């Protein structure tokens, strides 16, 4: 019984420590306690932090479409937009977690016409 209690305590402590590390990383890199990504205008027009995201859920997490909806209309190139991560074109409806995007990773944004060139 004592062994079971000790194992349970170790599991709970390691889970709590892992959650604290993740929370600390969010606060340092995002400035909030939620997941975020940095959206960079591929034409050199600046970058913007988009927070309030869920980057852990590979089935129902936030998508590129979610990120685009949160961008102000004045930011970036003319719409429609394409988004890339590590050179890969992102599907608008696929959760960001499926692309292994992590907290504060940079997603590049460009006008669809620029992407086709």
C-alpha cells in the first residue's frame, strides 16, 4: 500500500512539474498563460503574436483559419493568404498541433498570389 501511495505521489508531482514548466514557457514566450504563435509577414511587413490558442489538441485544436480570423485587417499582405511553417504550406482546416507547431513558433504569411510565384 505504501509503495502504491509513493508511486501515485511521484506521478502527480511529475505531472504538476511538467505543467509548471509549460506554463512558465508560455509566460516567457507569449506573455500570457495561453499558447501562442508568431505570424510573420513574408514580405517584411512585420510580425504579430497571436495568443489564446490550443497547440496540444491534434483533433480539435486551433487551425490556421483560427489564426487568420484573429489577425487585424491592416496587418500583412492582401488577402487571400497562405501560411507556411518550415517551408510547408499549411492547410487552413488542419489543427496546428498536427504540424508540430510549438509555443511561439513562427508561421510565415504571404498573399496567395505571392505564394504562386
